[in-house]
C-alpha cells in the first residue's frame, strides 16, 4: 500500500506544512501538488529547494504548474494580488511576523511574499499577483465580496494555464488499495471538480479529504457544500477540518 498526499492548490506550501505535521507525512509518502499560478508555483519550488522550511525537507515531492479542473484542455486563470491598503495594514514594517497564526519563526517567510525573507520592495510586492485567491476565471466571475474585501485585493491579468483532470489522473495513477489524503484549496473550483469525482467514482480512491469550501464568497454554491459533504461521507471519505 502506497501512502499518497495530493495537494490541490499548493500556494507557497503553508497548507502542506500544517497538514504534514498533523498527519506525520514524511519521506515514506509520495506527495503530489498542483498550483496554477505560475509565479506562486515558481516560488514554491524555490521554497522546497531552499532547505529553509523544515516540513518541506526530505519529502518525495512531485509538483506541477497546473490548475486542478475537470479536463486537460487548459483553462483561463485569473491572477490576484494585494492592494496598498492590504500591505499597510498587514505587512508593512514586518507586522505579519507577529501573526498569531504562525507557531514557528520560519512560517512568515513561507506563507507570504511580503515577508522580509524575500527581500522584495513594496512596489514589487504590490505588482506581483501572489495572493492565494487567484482562481479559474469561470469562478472569478461568480465571486461576491463585501466592500472591505474589495479594499484588500486587486485582480491582475488572466492567463491560460495547463490543467489536470483530477479524477482521471487519480484513476490513472493509483489503486483503491492505496491510502490517499486529498487537500483541496482551489478557490471555488471544488464545486466543479468534486461532483465529477463523485460521478465517475474516483472519490472512492480517497480515504481522507481536507477541503476549504468557498461558498462564503460564492453564494450560489451554499447548498452544494452540504450535498458534496454528504456524497463524500457516503463514499467513506473522512472529512477533516481545513480553512
């Protein structure tokens, strides 16, 4: 039996680090990751290679610059960054280093590009679409934010990115006897990807799932969250807390 961790929406690696500690993921696991944002993907690879972040050291990583989706045809992807207002309130003068969310001194550098670890100017930080809210453009068009959130983030260009048909990829690469943990933080695309997994049976490969649901800014999917959770539980998937 193989032990598999599938990280859908890796961002810079903070999500994996939190879960790897809780799940005792080590070099005996195969860790697969997908990140659609090309800038974030490049930085995550650097984070892994740096050796500066203990949970990323001595792991069997396979990371791809692809969006998690329902086909392999590629998809339009909307890149998001932070505003000057966001920077001033959260990051300026090292404010983020005292964030109670961090339990280790290295976490600030891993979690965000505004950390002093990256030696970027304020202008570079604001010009770079590194925020975790980048998403498939089809989902961006459905987002409803309140005015406070609109002050914090700004949209950059759309780009065409490669995509992975997650359900088909799982069935092509694994067996139902494998132990598979799925982490999913894909900014609303879960409402497209998970129904396909339920329909084609690939959800039956998953033992445990940690999913961040985004119905809080996608109100049309509010009822869908409960339906999908019921479907996962019916497939004997253990649902963990995430996000």
